[in-house]
C-alpha cells in the first residue's frame, strides 16, 4: 500500500490528452446509431442482454467488445476479423483529421454530462496522475489485454473525472453550441451528442489546462490496468503509450455515484440473519423498496448499515459491535477506509461471519441494479445485500492517499456509451 499519497500540487506531470483519428459508424451503413451502441463490456453481463444487443443490429459494438466463441483465442480472433471486415466494408470509417471529441449525455430527468474523449498518456500509479480507487482482478486484465492485442484498438473509452472548471471546460461549453457530428437517443432514454475539436488553438487550451490536473478512475480500472500492461510490453514510443478515455470535469458536471450491491447465491436470508444475530442490530422493514432504501440512507448517516433482502421483505442491519470491527477490520488503513460500508461488508461479514470468498462467481455476484438484485435473490433463494452509495470526495481523498477501496465499492455514472467513437492504433 502506498501511503505517501498524491496531490495535484505535487504530481510531476499532469494529464496529457492527445487528439486521434476516431473510428465512427457510417450512419448510412447501419440501422441507426442507437442500435449499434452498447453499455461498457462489464455492464453487459446477462446473456439476455447480450442477445438483445446482438439482435439490435448486425454491427452492434458488442460483437467487438464481447465476441462469442468457444475459446478465448477464438473470441479474440473473431473480434479482430470483424473489425477488419467492418473497416473494409466502410461500416466503420476514420475521421479525416485527428481530434479531441466533446461528448454529451442527457436524460429525461434533467441530468446533463459533458466531457472530452481523447488518447491519454498512460502513467503508473506512482506518478499520481491517474488515481485508481479499486483493485483489479488479474484474469480480467489478461482477457482485456488479449482482446486489445488482437484488434489493435481501444474499443471503448473508460471514464475518468477531474476537478478543473478552467479553459478545458470553456472549450467544452463553446463546442456544444455548434452542430454535432452525431446525435442519437438510446433505448434507456439517454440522448448522446458528439463533436470533434480540431482547431489547434482549442486543442492547446484543453491540453494546457489538463496538464495541471490529475484524474480519478470512475469506471474502467481493468481497462486502465490493461493499458499499463500493453504499454509495458512495447518499446516506447508506440501507440500503446496512450489509451482511450472520457474525461469529465465534475466541478461542472458532478457524476452520479451509486452503490454496487452483492447477491449471495448460496446463503438464504434466514441463515444470513442468524449469523449476524448479536453482532449487529437487525430490524425488519415491511415497506416497499423505495421506503426501505430511505431507511437505509438514514441509518447510514450514523454508521455502517446494510439492507438484506430475498425473503419477501427487507431487514435493516446496522450498529455493528465495535469489538467485532476491531477484530476484523484491518487497522493499517485510514479511518475513512476502515469505516466504509464496503470495508465492513468484506472484512467483517464476508470474510469473518459468513466465510464467503469475494472472488467466487459461484458464491457472489456484483449487481448495479437495485431492483434486479432483490428480484434475483427472491427467485433463487439467496441474499441480496444492498449498500448506500459513497460520496465522490471520499473516494477521491482515499485515492490521493494511495488507498484502494474494496472491490466494486462504487458505480459512477452515467457511463459513456460504447460504439460512438473508437481508436485504432494503426491510424
């Protein structure tokens, strides 16, 4: 663990974002731009969701980011062949000039998010430029690296946040007043627009501003670790020195931070409650999900709190025994880390009380959608453990100290749609 920490004032180099020739779908060659988009690869986890996207359009980006074949090698080869074919057929075409891209997302509730897509210099954690806040699973990094090697492309941008409110934000606002390169509305109700920034003066304004900042990885830890691995494999300079990212200035556009819930496949609610009896306070909440979540939010203001579900009702589990926490939560981390709900869930409940391995798909699933987690627990006889979200500044402060949070502690969003702009390393 790196406890030296990183601050924006002490980072040796800031963010270095470069233009690139984006690969984009030709609207005349696909059914619609919305039909070829997808959520990020790690959000498309359900077989029915994958089938739905594959059926939406034969050229949906999911055929590149989640190719389907019998072996990993065959999947990667299939993705590379598909990408080459789409380029040869003109389904995907390269923009004529290198650009940074302004990307906008809106929903029907008034949410507006804008950011800049570009090729970011890949840096190591010790440089304090790009700050991770979660650990990664090596098999996932190996899988993503094999896919990127085969396709020689960054197929979807990862999501980074920084706090600037400077010249880069001004260029974003000015650009958004112009007609976009593309505009589409996806089936989730989000409206997407994309602009190219090619004027050298505007590019310099963005780059000069970003050079004074560091970024937090909001979504895409495994892809960033993949960028680092691939860069290390190649002599520099090479195209692998940079990776595709979306940078959002949260001083202008705060992200939504949501919890990622746990589904315990082999632990019935009755057994989960029996194991925590006497160690936590347990209260039954015979109310609908929104009211149960409100009760969870109230309890979380006072300390660690969880909502168990799966037996047709809800159980608020809070006020852990201080002696239990002292025995089970590692003491070599900052107090802000030790008091996280995710820390107590993993160190105390999963490891000590329930003895459930956090990295075993047979025992545990990590699900973003609250209602879906509850429904699946009720259907399968498992336990849904619902968490209250962490504030972005808590995540950022820990990351600046070099402290990573427990796995799948947060879900930042909205996430960029995959398929609007790609980066081919050969261009």
